[in-house]
């Protein structure tokens, strides 16, 4: 068990629902813990992640100096409260993935941080002050290709013949789920052996959005070829990418966007919109294609061309995996953050 006095870095996760930030902490902290004493804290941290309960923050010894690494406003507020109300000896750090002008509150909070990380060059451009760009990485041992996609699909109960296209994540307009569905409705009649998968969770008003898409698909006679699947646990995601021939990231807006990296790490090429960090992740014509957001005809055309040119798709498969290995390993991200932690602790 970790001694409170040994803890060097705390990574808070105050949100109860699964989110991109939660996934980042869950995959990153165990890797960082190999080289520095870091713990997560929050209500939904899996058991395998080094952690302390939220209540332990109140009784945590004031010293030694620690880094509080926040990724949301509420966590920046928590760090400020611990430092200035409870007297904890902290250096405050914030990672921003936003690609829009921050609210007045967010800007005020960021100005009180000792260090700021941006997850892409685009994100850094929206920040008022200096930041360090550290892009996300992927566990390439978990997200890896399989020898036989047909066998994997059979094990998962997915269509084994023809090509398989996927679009995963939260189901809502911001994520472009409808753009993917409508593009598939255009091109699937031209590719009779191809199937598409929409997988993810719709919450609140987005449940009606999902139901409307399902009705449109059924009305088009494609209910057996555009498959709607429920969200699966994070640890099961690698197989869902590895089973695909092509992954589509049709977002209208995105902070960073890990799904293209996850797909490419399994050797699955990607067609994505020019939002988030996608332009820095995907190499046009080498690991996939980039299109304008909210351009359904362009999405349909790019997908149609990719499916029609089998040779290109196979070249993209090899290049996709190599590209992630060379540039986006989780170890690289972990070490870059640890270097920043240590520089703060040395001050």
C-alpha cells in the first residue's frame, strides 16, 4: 500500500460517468506509476489503477511537495481548495484538450496553475498563456492487430464476409453519428457485402436522436447491414477495432479524439474530419483520409473510394500501425508528463 508521504503526483477524476478524461487517467496512471509515485483519486477508478480515496485528500500530510494534475475545471477548483484552504503543499497542473475559447472561469483557473499542458497544437493556440504540447498516446500492446480478422469476427458474432466499417463513441450530433449513418446509407447499396457498426451510448435527449437514426436505417431497408451495438468496457475495445477494415471518425467538434489512434494501432485505417487533433494524427493518403466536418457527401465519397481500392486499403493498414508505433505510444506520453512533474517538484 502506498504511504501518503511517498505520493508525488495526484491525478483526480471527479466525474462519475465514463468519459475521455476518465479513460485517459485509467490507461495512463498505471504506466506512469512504473517511474514515479502517482495515484488517481475519484469515484469510478478501477481497482488496477494506483489510487487513494477522495476522503484521504483531507487527511493527506501537508508535505512533501506534490503535483496535482487536473483535467477539468472542477478538479482545478479542488486543487486550489486543497492548496489555499487546507494548506497542502501542491504544484497545480492542468491539461487542456479544448479547441474553443474558454469561459471566464476557466481562464481564471488556468492563470492560477503552475503548469499547463495542451494536447495538440490547435489546443495550445486557444490558451492565453504558455503551455507544453504533449499529445496522447496508445497502449500498443493492448491495441494490436490480429492474425485473422475473419476468425475474430466469428468469435464476436459479427459478419465474417465482406468489409466492415465502424464508428464508436458517444452517440450524439457533436460526434457526427448521424453523418456516419447517412454516409453509410448512401454507399452500402454499392457494396453489397459491406456492413457498418455504430457502437456507443446515448444519454438523455440523445436517446431520441439514436432512435430516430435506427428508424431511418430500418426505413431504408438496411437494418441488417447498419448494426447498432451497445457500449462495451474499455478493456474490450481493442478487438472491436481489430475486427474492422476501416474506421470512421465523423466528429463535428472534438477536443483531442483518441479513437483514430486506437484504430490505427490495430492496423485499421481511418477516415476522419479535420477537427480535434485528427490532422496531427492521420497522414493523408498513408494512414487514411481527412475531410471537412459535416460534409456527408465527402464522407460517403472518401469511404466509397477506400472500399473500392483494396490495394490502397491494405497499404494503409501496414502504415497505420507503424505510424502509431513511431509517434504515439503511451510510454512517450507518460515520460513527457513525468518530466514536467519532476521539473515542478524540483522548483
